[in-house]
């Protein structure tokens, strides 16, 4: 599109750049080309002829200047305002190379560096008055460089990104915002120090998720230190199961519950492999002679006792193992309907197929399966999940496992009780009862929980407020997750100024 004879404004009018003396006059004309929004996916270029003026005043700093068309041109611009807004939106979402590829397909060819320049030149909205502030850190380079994210919890949007995670930067920001009344933060000492120094009028709230996470770490240390008690209880239960009467096999199953033909095949292969090894044969040669996979031969060769292989086979875990105690109990109560039992375990979280339940119930009916063996010894992390989960959300086998842990020693039983009491304080927002809970913990022989309780006293006001208030750092954690997505979409190459712009624009 070409504009050759527009109705030019008078010299010195609104269409001229700046204010000049009345001695200005036309100096010449030239053609400008501006990229415009595409029609469909077809690029559009606007071509127009504009006048250049010369200022006759010797004191004017601009010797020559060009008239501008309001709403269409701006000094040195190569894009119309409409296209500029579209490109800025693309840059907000995808930034450099990815944004350039998308713009090219949309009929708006642009260089990646141009997108980044447009993004950096974007006007950021002022945060305004902030009453409830959320503060948290995120990693620019994990373990080395960090930044601080500030979130307006009432407006539910990030309002600033500060370099580093030191108290000084946050304190300077708070000094310019004396209207802040509530500060939600994690338990980092730097942010607590900044709030005390620069915003003494604000109420500090320790995030309950971080409190619960710190408690979980203390409980995990407790479980690890008392793991010998858990192991001893598990061994005692396993020995009692082994001493229980076992139904005799019917000739088709081994006493371990596996088909005899499988057990016999494993024993025979193990014997043949070791015989050939004694004759000096290589693993590759044995693999060819016995028509076995090389890695299977190597596994037989590396195992001197065949019982180690049989243990791996006979104790192979399936999805149904955790539900076999419940199925066996219901079977002994008189429920023999496999379909009904499948529906019951499915409601409890079983994700396997109906055929597995049918097979197990059929074996119980035929008498070739007895009571399921004692579950495997739980690792500390698995036991921790049982302790930290609400009792109503535990599955039947998890309830039995937690009961075994509590009966292992009095200290573990006391630890589980302390966890449930603390969870009640959090759920009912009874922060005023925190000190009674701390006294109970100090009265028990649990060093890790006692250390956690002493840490709460160092930040007592914020912890009590966190257990009593509805405000938390949940929004801030969600914004940090979004920041990580933005950072990774840029392959970690964006500097802090560009990353800050993308974070604050994408609200």
C-alpha cells in the first residue's frame, strides 16, 4: 500500500516531532516502509511518502526532522503499532527463536533479536498498593545464582523480581512500600531479617507447607535411627508366619507357591551352566550350547547358590501383593465371589486386572494358596509416607504396615502421635496450642523432633501466625513453578532483566 499525497499537517503541528520555531520549512520527501499485521498468513507492507523538515533556527538541536502519522508511525519504527503489539505478545509467550519461528508461520517475519528488543522495551505495570506480600526464591543456576520473587497475594500476580536472595534487596523494596501489612514467607532467615528491619508493622506468616516439610524430614530421621526396631518387628512377624501350618501342595506347585516345573528348570539351568564353566567354556559358548540369552547365562554364572535365584522368582512382587492380606481375610470370612472382591480392592486403589484377583481366589479355593507372606520390610521413605498420610486415606495394607511400625517400639508410636497432633493444629488453625505440642515433644525421647521443635521457637511468632491464618505461600510456590517453566523454555539463556520482563508480563 502506497500513500503519496496525504493531508500533511501544518509545520509545527501535532504530526511533527517535537516543538520547533515558525521558521521551519519542507526540506524534502522520502518513502517509508512499515510491516503491518498479516492478512491471513500473507505479509503486508505499508509504503508511504513523508516530508522531512529543516529547522531554520540555529539554536534548535534538531537540524532536520520527519513528520509522523499519528497512530501509524513513530520515529525509527519499522512496524505499525498493531504489528508491534502482536510481536510483543509472541515474545512474551515464546521469546527468541521459538517466537521468530511462530511469527514466520503467521506471516509476520521477524528476527529473534528484534523480538527480544521489543520485549525489553515493553512497559511494565506498576505494582501499586500491596497489602499482602508473598516472598520466595528461585534458582537461576541451581546451587549458584538465585533471585527473589515478590507476589501480590490479593491480586494473585507477581509484582517484582529481585536479584539474589539476600535480606538487603528485599529490605530496600519494603522501604518503598510501607503499606504492606502481611508477609508470607518460608523459614529462610534472610527474608525474616528483612521484614523485621524494613517492615516492622507487617505480620510475618511462616508457610505451613514448609513447616510440614520440615516435620517430615525430622520424622524421617527418627524412622532411620529406629530402623533396627522396625527390622526386628518384621523378622518376628515373618518367623511366626513360617511356623504357621502350611497346606500341603497338590503335586503341581512347589512349597514356595511357584510351579514346580519353573523351579526345576531354574535348578537344571544353573547346574548345566556351572558344569560348562568348570569345563572352561566361555559365557558366549554356553549361551550358544544351551540356547539361552547371554545375560541369563551371566546371571546364572554369577550366582553360586541357586536359592538366591529362587528367592527372586518366588518373591517377585505384583500389583496384587499389597491387597492379598485383605483378600485372604475376606475369603476366610466367607466371601468367595471373585468379582465382588475385585470391586472392593479396586475401590481401595488396586490398578491391576480382574484376572489376577480371579487367579488368586481360585488358588485359595483349591487349597494351593495359604495366607499371604508377611509384606516386605518397608524402607524409611515408604514408612514416612504412611506416617505423614491422613489415617482415613491409608489403604488396608498401609494401615497394617503403620500398625507394625507403631508396635515396633514406644518411641515410634510417640512420633506418630506427635505427627497427628501437629496435623490437627494445622487443619483446625489452632496456632495457640503450638507451645503445648512443643512441651509434649520435649517430654519424649525423640532428638530429631526435639530439634525441630526448638527451631519453631526461634521463629515462634511467624509459626503461630502460619498455623492460625488462612494466608500462605501456596500462590508463591505456584508462581515459582511457572517461573521455572519460563526459564526452561528459554533454555536457561535469558539474563535476569529479560526473565524479569517475561515473568511480570505473563500475568
